[in-house]
C-alpha cells in the first residue's frame, strides 16, 4: 500500500458509516421540573392532611388560586360558616352585621324589627337565632339531622332541604328565647308574621298582611 493509499483510504461501499454520532440527550427545562415537583408536593399534602402544611409555598399558591374563585360577598352560597348564615353564640339582633341578618328579605326584616320593639316595651327579650342560610349551610344542617335521627324521612320533620327551605331565600327567621317566640305567636298577625310549623314555635315567615289571618299550621318541615 502506497503512502497515498494510507492517507486516502477508499470509501466504504454500503453499511453504516465509520462513525455514527450519538444523539444528544435533551435536558428538560427547569420550569418543567418545578411544575412536576409542585404537583407531587401538592398530592402529598392532599393525601396527608395531618402534616403541618400551612406554610408550604405550594399550598399557599394553591390556596391563592382557589381564593380567586370564591365569592367574597357577605352571602357565600358555598359556605357553612358565618358567611353562610351561621350566627355565633346562636343569638343576634337585627342591627348585627351578619349575613344571616343582612341577607334577610327586607319586608320580613322590617316586620320583625317592629315586633321586636313592641316586645321590648312589654319587657320581652327578643332575638334572632337563625335567619338567612346558604344552600351549603342548610344542607349541612340536614346532614346533621340525618346523622342524629337515623333517616332522611325523620330528619325532614325537623330540617328542610336547601331547595325548599325559606331560610335559603331569606324569607324565614327563627326567634328566641322561648318567651320571645311565644310572644310573637300571640302578636305576630299584627305584623303579618306567622308561625309555620306546629313543631317549631320559633320559625316565622311573613305570610299575611298586618292584621291578617295566618295559614293553617303545617305539621312539620316535611309538609
């Protein structure tokens, strides 16, 4: 073999080339890695709620996103707390700035206010134990009643469904204490206020005009 042949070997006929470059491994961008880590951390915290997760950055970020979709008004249809109509300590006045009060039907609230003033003149304590309720809060009350009484049928004798309850529409109010409720049973028609259920002396709705006649009592909230 001559020097020229050594320096210029003949081209290979067929077959793969002498050197096939290996494909380069592409690196995932850092953003992709962070997203995967966030999803994993979120899943872990969701499965193990007993972990101390309040300060976790991933949890805080998720909470911020969820908060953007939550109603911020006084009446939160999805809330079961104060925003959903719960009254702290179980008693309020018509002057309290609570959704249970502020979301009441205006005509109902006006009639109850007038009755409360007259009850006070008679030395009768008069307060609101429940007013407007969100659908979620009403459903929770029904669920609690089912757990307590053992069946939906038994629970419905005491608690209405969110679809039927006038508390959800803001057109029903519960009055306490007992002497206040009895006072309103006796004088309610003067304001158009009527007891609705025979087994609930505290539940009133605006069902007639002042001095009118109330409908016949229903046996219970189940009809």
